């Protein structure tokens, strides 16, 4: 009887508590390529909103309010804005517009965005004031550039094109949805920090075992901070979920990445 009760409580927790128990991850990233004047530059990352039945405007509003309190210099969103339909993204459009009031917002697309309609998702985001980079670059500040790749899963990513207009001495933050692409990026040598999502951290993580299920291109780098050669990689657990809509030992997150100048 006790085991049945414990199982029921665990199911309620994984379905109705942890999926909406937002955690702020405060991460410091030392970058030798960062201009000294930008020491302490604050980048807020959100990922995998999956606007839909399990994350609506109210849930996104809480995340945006949290982001505003952290006072970032830049906001990056690393793909998968949609889950099932475009209508669900439209319902969240007002909250997405509020992100732009906090700081400049740069985004890349994910595999779900492509499956629902990449061009339409891009148009909706740009109407909200979000800069969507699809194998493109954007100057953030003197000596600091952001590059966004299109989706790797859909064979749309072009790293060379994305970096083509970036000055050779710039510090580069790369937005790409799928984290396992980091091995390719690290070999290129021009990127200082890659930020990704996609894996959701596995959504369910068992002690000593980790997540039993992780997606294609999110199997090697699942969550947190990694060093890949000379490049850093941060993998965000995301805000939303895919079905089954449960989280266990894997809370949704908003991440504040503080960039620090490190002498070579």
C-alpha cells in the first residue's frame, strides 16, 4: 500500500510540480577571446519553449519575469519555440515581445520549428522584435559577435556561412539548437562559446544512472557546462517539454551566463 501511495505521489510531483518549478542557473564562463571591456557581460539563455498544451502564456510570463529580474545585457533563445501547432506560438507572442523589452534578443531555430514551418516561425518571431539568425551573424558589441545556425537535424546548418562575416579577432557566441554539433564546431576553432538546448536534460534523470532517453544529436552533451577543446559549450534543459510531459530531477531552467575575461 505504501509503495502504491509513494508511486502516486511521485507521479503527481513529476507531472504537476517539477515541470513548472523554474530554476535559475548562474554560470560563469571564462573566455580568453573576450574584450577586457566586456568582462562581466551577462547573457541570459532560454531554450525549448515548446509553446503548446504544456507551456502556455502564463508559464512563459513567469519565465520572462524571472529574466527581467536578472538584468541581462543580451538574451539568447536556442530553438524549438513550437510543439504541435503554430496557433500555440501565436498565443505566446505577447510574452515573447516582452523579452525584447529586457535586452536585445537573438535566436536560432530548432527541429520542431522546422517541422511546423521554419519560415512562418521566423516571421512571427521577427514581428515580435526577435533577431532570428539562420546561418548568419550579428555584432553584439565591440569585439563580441553572435552567430546563429539553422537546424542541424534538418541538415540546414552551415557553420562556414554563419561565420563568414565575423572579424577574425572577434569573440564568438554560437547559437545552435543541437548540442552534439559542438564537436564539429570545436574543430573549426573560431567559436569561443556554443549555447544549445534540444535535450531537455533528458526530462527524467535517475540517480547514478542519468536520463534513460535523450534525443538524436543530444546524446553526448545532455545538460550543463562542458569544455570541448578550446571552446565552451552550455546545454540548457529548456522551459517546455515533449510528451510524456513529465520532469524528474531535471527542473526547467533559465540560465544566466556571466562572461569573464581570461588572460591567455
